[in-house]
């Protein structure tokens, strides 16, 4: 399958970085698509569940073994003190987890092409749009790592007067590393432009 020769892939170095066209289309082989899903979904799944589940379990075991408290006493302590904090942590991280779950579900849809599209409006994975900006959503940074090559979009979302930070991970298909570097630089330039347009101390009106 010659997926890198797809008409949906823009030749490297010829991107049109404007608000009216796609900046890039990437097609993936089935193996790359599966790896892409593992990279984006598994990392966020572990980051959501492990820190939320392990500490309460450790506290429960510690109370029984070290302080020789009964199971009933520890359950009451957990309900009174640990559970509220635990629920708050879950709520804070729920948005990032929910967004990651949506991307995972989109990639599992066999009826859609295994394709990622980039534009000024955001990222499309298997035809589903995931914005990189908006009234309450800001793109903080974009960077790229290797082995395998992955683009990381760090965002923050304003929710109930608090910012929720999360990352979208996009695997770079083989042969698209140069194009990915160009995309990264252009997104970084857009972030810098947005910062210039939003002064920290607006001028006093006259």
C-alpha cells in the first residue's frame, strides 16, 4: 500500500499556511494508525487512572497495616476525607480524559479513512475535528520528539475559572518528518502572534 503517495498528502515544502486551506493531510498505514492510537490514548489513560487510583489504595492499606485500624474505620475515613479530594482530582482531569477518549473513539471508526488533517482551525483525526483554539481554549506550545516522531500540542482550557491543561499527541507518518517540522514552526509562529495581539496590560481608555 503506497499510502505516502496519496493525493491527500501535500508535498513537503509546498504547504499553504492560510486560513482557507488544509495545511497538511497525512495518511497512515494500519500499523502506524495502531501505534498512533497507543501513543495518544494509552499515555493519557495511564496518567488519568494511576494517580487517581493508586494513592487512595495505598492510604487504605497503610491505615490497616501501619496504624492497625479496622476496615470499617478506614472506610469511614476514606469516605469523610479522602473521597472528596479524590472526586475533585477526578473532576479536574475529566475534561482532558474525555477529549482523549473522543480522539480514541474517532480512530477506532473503521468507516473513516486513517488520515489526519491540519489547519488553522485545528486537527481532524479520521474526519473528526479537534480544535486547537477558541474562546476558552488556547494552544500553549507545540514541540516534536523522535523515536518515533510525534508532534505534541499542549493546550489549556478555561473551565469554571480554572485552566485545565492537556496534550494532543500526533504520530508523524514515515517520510513526513520534514513536513512535521514545518508545521511545528508555523504553529509556534501563530502562538507568538497571538501573544503579541493580547497585551498583558491594555492601554487605559481616554
